[in-house]
């Protein structure tokens, strides 16, 4: 079946994670079921734009958010692009189907004070897995890596002699990240401890640590230091990028550190620095500074 071949292609040739490939597979089989229930010719290869459009409307009527629907559209777009290249169809039914407009959600990064408290050793003393959990959190904030990237770190990926660590990103793309001296020391102490895994840096029952457990660890400790609603590995990554830019890192360097293929993806982290830019502007631009001084004089 074309869906099975496409999923194999994602796993074997594109090196997508099992989690991502499974999400594509679910989306495609949901679409296939929709065709079977609504069409006399239940063949996913014969679907046209009107079939796709009807499916999108069906998802909307079932209360899915624009973001979730866009994920379905993305799955269909990748699938039909693949089978068009393979010669199974002559026309791509997704050509006229765009994404739905999503409401903008601004991710608020954690403050430097919150993260300083999050990395306090005192916070982990009462937890039997505290050393491991703190190491997980320190890596997220120090390197700005994704959850899947952290899970796949092997002990052999760490090169203490060159103070670097090898990270495998999306599509099996490899990047080398520097280790600051404090992080290097933490990693050395952790690897020398009984908490470190045999192959992977973080293991649970002799297998690499599950993504769900990593999420629970992050959520649990962040609840002790912040009132912000969203507590996740992604917001730690977001905080890493925001703090780097706020402290003078250029956006191109941050792009490389994050493993983004496009600068557009990195620019989302710049909006939170507007407040600081305003402050710098008001204190640095001659006309703004003069205006501020006149205002102070008038008060007196």
C-alpha cells in the first residue's frame, strides 16, 4: 500500500523518528478512512482537491484546532509529493490547499532568575534521581537542544578533549556544539556516577529514557520555580535562544546552535527582546536621550 511505502521511506531514507513517522501514518490512515466512508471510489491515489477540501472541512466541523488541521495538511502534502515523484499520480491534489491561519501564541521564556533557581542543587537533593534530572535540565538550557535530541545523546557523543558534544537533529542532521567549562564539569561528574546509562547518556530500564518521562521531569521542577502556565522542554529551548540574543549573540550563530535550516525559524525568538531594544534605544539615541532629559527637567 502507498501509505506503508511512504512511512518506510520516512524511517529508512529520511531517518525520521518513530514518533514523527507514526504521526504521519495516523494522519494518512485517518484521511484514508474518510475517503472510504464518503466516496464511491475509495482510493487514496484518486483523491482530488475537492476530496482534500472536504476532509479539511470535516476536521473543522469535528472541532480540531487550526494547528492540528495544519499538521494533517502537512502530512498529506508530504505523502502526495512523494507518490507524485514515484509516478503513482499525475497531479498533486494538494497544490491548491493552503494552511489555515493559526492564532498567534507568544511563548514567554523563563527569566534568568527563574532558571538560576531551577539549576540550584538544593532543588534536587530530596529526589533519588535528582542528579540525573538536574543534568537533563542543565543540558536543555545550556545547549538549547530539542527533547528528541537529548534522548538520543550517547556517552560516546561527548568529547571532553575538544570540549564538544555531537547532536543528531531532525533528518539525522549532525551538529557539533561547544561545552562551556561548567557544563563540561557537570557532564564529567554525571558520567562518573551510577546514574549514567551504559550506551545512552540517560537510560531507564537499560533503554534510552522515554520522551514522556523527560517531559514530566521538566514540568515537575519548573512548577517549583515559575508560575508560567507552559512548562516544557521547548520553552527551555526558547529561553536559551532568547537569552543568547538578549546578551549579544547574533541571530545567525543562534540559528546554527539550534540546528535550524532557515533563519526564519530562528527569528521567532527575537520578538521577546523588543523590551530590551526599547530600553537600549531610549538610553542610546541622542534625540531620545535629549527628550528624556527635557522631561526630567520639566518635572523639577
